[in-house]
C-alpha cells in the first residue's frame, strides 16, 4: 500500500521514461510534482491536470531546492546524452547539484535510472557517465536507489528505434563486431514497474540494482528475432571487424532517425557485454506478474503501439539543452542582434479551418509542400553533420502539441487555428524559426501568412543567410503556393 499523502517529484518529464512514469505513479496512489525547464511542453499530456507542475533547471541548485520542498521521493531521470562532447561534465554538475539540493531539502529517497555496465572494464563515455551519476547520488547523503538497465524495449526509445530502423531498412547488412556482444534487454513496462516500486524501499537501502528481462541475446540475435516478430524476411548480416564505433555511429545516424550525437554514445556502449549480475531488486520490489516480459513480446507490444499511433513519449520528445535554437523573444532585436525575415502572404479561397488542417498536418510523411529534392538534400547534409535531418518525422500524423519534434523542427507555439511556430534544431550558424499563420483580411477572405526568421551567429551566420537567400523563392515561395492550393482543394 502506498501512502496517499506521499509526494513524489519527477524530473525529466518531457523525456521518454519520465513522461511514462508520471501516470504509473498516479495509478499507484502517489501525489506527483513534475519538474520541467519549460512547463508549457507538458500541457498536452493526459495527466497534466492531475499533477503539480514546477519550473526548474536541474543545474540550478536554488531552483531545485524550491522544487523539492515538501517532497518525500525524487526521481532523477536527467542525462545530457546528445548535447555534445561535454555531456559528461553536464551530467556530473547536474547530479551534484541535485544531490546537494535533495540533502538540503531533507527528502527521503532519490531514485535514478542508469545503465547496466560490466565491472573491471574501461567504459564508454556514455556508460561511464551513467555509472558516475549513480555514484554521486549514492554519496549525496540521501538514501538512493540506482536501477541499472541495458537496452530498453519500448515504442519510442532510442535503443528500440535504432534496432527497428536498422532491421526494417537493411535486409543485407555489413556490420561491426559489436553485433556479437551479449545484451540483456528489458521491456519498458518492467522498467516502470521497478521504478514505481523503488519509491517504497526502506530508508536503510542505499545501493544499485541490476534489472533486465528474461532473455540474454547478442545484437545480431535481437535483429533476427525482431525481423521474425515484424514478419520480415531473415536478415543477412556480415561482420566487418574494421568498422569502427565512429564509422558505425555515422552509419546508424544515416539509416535511423537517431542523430549521431545520440547514436555515437549508444554504439560506443554496445561494445560492452551488459548482462545482469544479480537480481537483488526482487527482495524489495517483486517481479511483475506473471513475470518479466520476454524480448519477442516486448517487440510485439512496441510495434502495436506504433501501428496504433499510441506512442506517448519518445527519445525525440526530450528537451535538449544546447540545441541551436531558443524560444523566439518578444523583442526580436535583442542584444543588438539582427533578425532576417522572409515574409509572404496570400488570400485564398478556403476556410480558415481548411487551411489550418493542412498546416497542422505539415511535415513527416506529408512533406513540406515545396522543393522535395532541396529539403531532402538539406536534411541529408544535416544528418552528416550530426543533426536530426528529416527522419524524426511526426509523433502523430494528424495533430501537433507544443514540444513535439517535427523533422528538424520542434513545435514551439500553437494557437489553434491561427498560429503554428516551429523552431529549428538542425545544425545552423544561428537561430531559426518558421511561422505559419491563418488570418483574415478586411474583406473577410482567408489569408495565409508565412514567416521564416533567422538570427545569425557571427560572420558564418551572415554568410549562411545570404548564401541561401536566392533559394527562398523556390523553398518558401513554393511552400506558400502549395499549402494554399492544398487548402483550396479541400474546399472543392
């Protein structure tokens, strides 16, 4: 039985695990406080009205202390993976800050989800950072539970998406040696089970626990079994020893939606055998009934979610500090900087609702209503340089919410049915936004307004703007015409 008065803080709520943990905690009877740098990104969540939302940055101790006031248990689900070469330093600083704030606030327990790792080996930067964060929290003076998991199988997880796209898209593969490393994957439902149960551990427990599913497989076996579950032909896999982790991550980045900045740390970690060494967690949190989910069933469940458009959270949902964009300020000429604008508008013979339906469906499989080759080439270039490119697609083909990834954009603002503002997360020498606006003129006609905004960073940013300006007519002019035409076709 849970204490109905117990207050739980969840960090990382815009991320993959945090967004799924909140409803499970509510179901278990806890009161939940959700901490986010940008609380607006939580407004579309089904559980938003059932939790207390606080704004705080995990790297700011004063903000974290305020967020932890009155909290009994805090879930630390923050990591800097994908933020660049200094992600280990960011992880270290945030963990120390959070641990100190938790001790100051006098909370009863920290629960952290880290990575499963082998003993006695020089770890990859990703696994090394996960281990270090766990050690920092265990030494914080607050009783801490560290759960260590390998590959998490669930719709939307970075590890699962990597496995899915590699297997779906490549019937014949030349692969690196890490495909023969043994891994003990775990279903996301079981991860959530152990996370929820960890909140009720007795105060004397301060240690880490390995968690994993019932199957131990090589990555090669995981790909073949995924193909069987997905009803694909058996994959032909040839191992090439000279394919280094660096080359592998670029290959993964091109074939899957996972960008190099995330693929490289994940690939580096796959050289390690990650198999559960103990199952002591069962002393405090009994295994889920009727038992942990096996690999094949976990894949079935994940694919069913994807087919039903019921992927509630994704690796791409997480807010990433340091991406090359910031919210569009109310004063565009901040700090003496310049803001370049490409603005277009046209009156169209469609209703505002018909125009909005086209705007809200833009991107992903529907494309961008202009020069396809140009968008494809720019997306490929972005992926080569470590950006998301166009492969993130959409969370849902019909609707958008603030914070959703949309190809190389992220939804920053929606005022339905009037405004969709996207901010760029592609590799750029500056900050960029795209606004699609539904308006009316004095005669009552529907007006489609479109604004592309760019704030250059230094001389490279200035050169970039003027280099691409000659193509604006093709890219943005074509988008203006084709979106308007698609809306008008709905009215005919």
